[in-house]
C-alpha cells in the first residue's frame, strides 16, 4: 500500500470508539533501514483543533487492526493515551 492511499483516512480507536485524527495530521515513524512504517504518531488535540504541547499518542504499526477505504481501525493500548 502506498502512502498516498493512506492519506486522508480517519483514525479510530476500536476500544474507546473514538476518532483520534486523520492521517495527514499525524506523523509516521519510519525505519530508515528498510523504509517500513513502524508507528503512527498522533497529536492529541484540544478545543478548535489546537495541539497540546508535547502531547501525542504513539501507536505501533502492529496494533492496526484494519485499513478500510475510509478508516484505519486501531487497538490502542491503555497506557498509550
């Protein structure tokens, strides 16, 4: 799958049934050796979309449950938030 195919998809936590963001507002952690995505770094948002200083959720790639046509479903560990 290409990065352009992931862009714009909503990121949803399956345990909490809440929207975490949209890919494109997130950062990707990429292994420099093989170019594989290792994690999504999702900034925590506050009112009006303003980013909280230093607050983010790091979700390892292995915790992605499903990538659909409109959403990416995650199983975020409790200690990540």
